[in-house]
C-alpha cells in the first residue's frame, strides 16, 4: 500500500506517541536499555518504522518542512538496521 504524506505523518505521530507512552509507563532507564536486549528491540522497532515512513515522504513534503532533520531521522533507521553490530 502506498501511503500519502499525510498518512505517513499520522503513522509517525501514532508510533511516536505509543513509544513515548510505553517508555513512561514502564519507567525504562538508560541502563535497562543498555543491559537488556528485549528492551532494545522494543525501542528500536518503532524507530525503524518511523525512519522508514520518513524516508518515503515526498521530497516536496520534506522541502516544505525543511526545519525538520529528515535525513537524520531516516539515517537513524538505516544505521540501526544496517549497522546494528556497531550501534551502542
């Protein structure tokens, strides 16, 4: 399914809200993230999804909202997916 930019932004918003709510409700600490692989998976999977949606936004949308660091957001996804062995 091809999403519109508006649909992608909505998916990004929903995923971000769910991730932030999860982190707040569980009280996950930085140490827990560093020590427990299941927690890392629970956090990085939504980040992959957000990055993928950002990557697929139209150039026109990204240019119209140029203050947002789109390249960094989608780059995080690529880094987590493709260079996970070197992610700290």
